[in-house]
C-alpha cells in the first residue's frame, strides 16, 4: 500500500480550519489524528473495517477512536497519508455522511485560503466529490426549520462558532398544526434535555478534561497489563467448546436429535464470544492471526461471516445508538428504539430510508411482546447478511484483507457441507427430525442476541453533536450487566459492554478488573456508569420497547383519524 506521492510537500505544513473545510468540500476524506491532518481517500479501499467507519470521522479529531481500535503499527501506517498539521485544539466538523455541509474555497472569505492553494492538494487524486446527506433533525449543520424546532446557528461554515450545542442553541416556534412531527420534536427535546442535565457539560473545557483523564485511565490499564491476553482462560474455553461438540456428536449418534441440537446451539452461543474477541484483535493482537481465528470459528464452524460482522460492528462502535447511523439499532420494521424512526429516517449504513410503512406501523405496536420471539430466530437473518457481504463483495478488495473474502467463501461451503449435508441430511432420517434439529439448534442461540441488544436498546439515542467526547458518548449509550463471576462464561464478556466500548481491544477475561477502574474514572469525571442485573436490564429493555410501542399505536390511530392527505402534511 503505497502512500500518495503528492502529499509529501505538505506533511509539516500547518493547515487552517477553513483550508481543511475546503478540502472536504471538494470531496477529500480528511481526518485529524494526534494533531496530524490525514487525507484518507486512497486508504478507504484498503480498510479492513470498511469505509463507513472512516467516513464518520471525516472532519473530526479521531485520535481517541483510532487508538482504541488500532495497534501502534497500524497507527504508524496511517501517518503515511499525512498532508499537514494543525495548531491548538481542533473543533470537529459534522462529517458529510452525517449531513455536514462544507464551503468550497471560492465560497470562503477573502482572507481564507486561495483556490490555488487548495487545488494543489487535489491534483493527481481521482476521488469523487462527496455530496451532503440530509441534515440530522436536531444537530443539523445547515440552518433549516423542522416543524417546531430549528437551529439558531448555522453550519460547518461557521468557523468562529463553537462546536458545542445545547438547548440554548435551539428555539421553539409555534407549531403550524398539532401534527405527529411537532409531537416527535417535543419528545426529542425532552430526551435531549434529560441527557444534558444528567451528563457533564459539552463545553470544550469539560470535554477536554474527560478526554485527558480517559487517556490516563488507558495508561493505567496498560501499566497493569490488562491488554495482555489470558491464554490459560482460553485453554479452558477450548475445553468447554470441545465438550459441547462431543456431547452434540454423541447424542446425534444415539439418535437423541433434540438433545444434540441443544448442545450444538450452546456451542455456537459460546463460540460467538471468541469471534468477538478475535474481531477486536483481543487474542493475539496480530491482525491476520486474529482474523483467521475469527473466520475459522464464524464461517467454518458457525456459517456466519466474521468480516461482515467486523464491518457492521466497527460502525456501531463509532456512532453507538445513533438512530441514523448505527446498524445495531436499525431493525425496522420489527423494532424501533426511538420515536424518531417514525419519521422515516435514512440509514447511512444501509443507504436506504427506514420507512414507517404499514408493516412497521403494525409490528412496532407489539414489539415489546415480539422481542424474544424475533430474537429466537435471529441467526437466520445473520446467514442472509453474511451471504450478501461475501457474494456482493462488500469488504475490501485491496490491501492486507483482500483474500479474506475468498477464505470466508471456502468456510461457508465447508459449514454447509458438514452441517447441512453430513449432519442434517445424512445423519437424521426423517424430515420432521431434521426440522426439529435445525430449529432447536438455532433457537438455543437466542441468549446471544439478547446479550447483544441488552446493553444498548434501553440506553439514550439522543444526538448531542460533535462536541461530545468519545468516552462520554460510549458511557451514555451503553450499559453493563451485573452478574456473579462464576457466570462470566455464560455472558462471554458481553456483560461488560460499557468498559468494552471504552477499550474495545482489551481481552474479555480482563474486563471485570477493568470495570472497577472505569467506575473510578466515571466517578471522577461525573459520568453515570450504568450497570443493571440481567433481569433488571431485560425489564428496562422491554419497558423501553413498550413505551415506543405505545407511541406507535398513537401514531397509527392518529393516521387513521387524520386521513391520507393530513398524514402527508404532518410529515
């Protein structure tokens, strides 16, 4: 992967905020890391975690995110794409993928960079000019009315404006009609107000202090060796996996098909945790080795694409619980964790509008009742997503991960040979027994889907804007699940999601020790640390889904009473 040659002249040049803005307006993918300005256009096709994780960092200081997800070697590789530096503390832009609007050089004030200066940076680069998406309903960079809500301040163009946004930056107008939109805006404001009162201020001084103490916490964790993998614990894990596999095989041989399916489902449920570790390079800390471990377990043994999961999961970690951007909470028409999904939000991950159509209007009214039944069959949906990723070639086709797609394709063939042909078709005599075996083995994995959604579905989905620091956002949108230490094997580290989101590359067997340090950090900076028992956490999720379901029923009744034309105007 060769570095772009035309950037070498600018590696040490100090670039102004407006210069960076002009580059982004021209379609460049500019990211700030450790005071360095990186032009990542040529890097996007190589990124093993997908391009969207980078696109959400365009125009922002991504230092904390980059260090949280990447090894030191990878960080050094990134600096090959440096085109300059910045001075002082960087104030983030809203990235184009999130609706950020940027001025080109000729649209800026005379005292700002000349067009020729910017064009020098653009020569010999064939990247297409990006187009802005529709602004976010609350923290939109362009000033525009939204029913009863609008921003007072303008867009990314306001270089002199603070990036922080609070309720003082918003004003209410008289609603034009008692519509769904105005009700939704009121609800959004209430949730925003709640978060602004509950969590530390978004002013630069407060957020800077949080970031500095977060760095100190990371240094303390490293000093205590908590980034080092506990291979003895993994030896025990391997014994557990082997025992479950042998029990499943023994029961299958004896003709106890339902019991065999139970053990196979338990094995799949346990294997997911190791795939999660490998996807974050938490086992050997070597990209290729951990990737191969993840692919072998996920594809060859489980029939799921590890690389699809990494692409999805990386975006989830960057924009956690964002209704427009986080694929882990975008489950329309079956689930909506926020009333904002009723507005037909556009998913930047799936690149489509999540329509509040008749199916969604019906299903969402009962989502709190359907939560567990739907998750029981969640594995079947993962097959489809995995096949789409591999067949359509959604992963990187260049760079160090180009061959992973082909290894995964081999893994899929191997899985369906041993599971679909040898086990289900050849080893089980009747169609009914085959059906029971497949359904039970897949249904037993349901706890994994509950564990994955549990830590986020009941947490905040408010967008506090680019002024919010990485650690505060992670803690505001994620909760831990309290359990006795002897049950850690069942949760597989997913019960420590809050600390995992702060430090995703820490091996899961060290997360319990890290949790205590993270709690001390939260107490120091004034960020609430959410931790609930498993039953209590489930109750909060069901209660939250029930609250949104109630709003969906009100919307459906309102739609019936208003008529088609009124509903159209209400939008």
